[in-house]
C-alpha cells in the first residue's frame, strides 16, 4: 500500500505495528481459508458483473454478508462504501445473515461490532477487519464517482483503517477502467496497482487463491438470508465469476 498511497507525496508510510493477518478461532470454509489464514493482510475479491450497478450493488452486499458470519464474535469490523443506498442495504440485511451449525442446522448470527458507513462518515480508530465495497460496476458511472473511486486521499481512509485484515470487493470494470478525463488517470492507478500487487492484473501470471462462480462461493460459505431479494435471479447472477487474491 505504501507505493500506491504515499509515494507521490514522498511520505513514507509505516503502520503502527506489523500486520499479522486475521485468523478465526473456528476453521473457515475452503473458499475463505487463505483470507482468514492469519497470514493474509490484504484480500482482493473480484467479479465480472453481468448487470451494471451504480448506487448500490447486490453482488457486493451478498459477498460481504457471506464473510462476516465466519469471523469471531469479538471482531471489530468496518465496512465502507461510496453510497448511502448501498450502506442502507447492508444495514438492513447483515442482521439476518446466518450460517450452518456443525449438525447442518441454522442458527441466528450473534451481532458483531460492525460499523457500516460511507467513506465521508467513517470515523473512529482501527478495526480488526475492514471491508471496502467499491459498489459501482457501471463503467459509464465511474467518472461521476471521482470523489471516492478516483481519489487516493479519500480512499486512503478505507485502505488504512485495518489492524489485521483488509478485504476489497471490486468489479473488474473498475480494475480495468481508463478515465475519459486525462487529469483523473493518475488517480485511477490506485486500483491498478492494488490489482498488480495481489496478482490480479493481466500482466501477472499469479493464479487466484480461489476462482469459481458466485453460486459456488455462496454455497461454500453456507450463506443464507431470511430475505432473498427479488432481484437475485439465479440465471442472471449466480453464474458470474468470482476470484480471490491474497497478499
């Protein structure tokens, strides 16, 4: 992250302590083993959107919902998004998330200390785990999101507030985006450098730690929600490709 966020200003960045990664007490599902291994400090979860979203994104909401139930109950979690609409959706659905017990039954998920905010309103100290939802997958809408998606100074709030683990959920449309405004090109490199550092970039030969469709991701994480949204159409969203890269 140092090269991405601080090199242009010539400011050396050093965290208060070396990030050790986040490790859960219970064994995570196979799909999340590298994310919650205790050796990963940054995880990048990418996907190929089949529907273009602007101010809220059901794919990133569901992926985020599937992560949190596998954290320990004393984990302090922060979730950041550009939009109030997406923030509101996360607030509405996270309390209903569930996971299976060892005997295959369902149980209510105890509440974590989870702070869900837009980047402008996120305050407080470090969280054990930060989850960044890029939210926007519509390429024609990204330029209008320059205050967050293309602003290194503001997204720095999201990328440096974790004490153990940073998880970035982002569509490939952002990672490969080239701004129409030349003045924004340098700002957009934050996403490209992040992708390159974790091996997602096309110039890298690194294979993802996990890659399959969204349906397999949700099945492996035992995701379930009391309210399955009407827009979640199996034929449309479940086959989209999801990949996980870790550092």
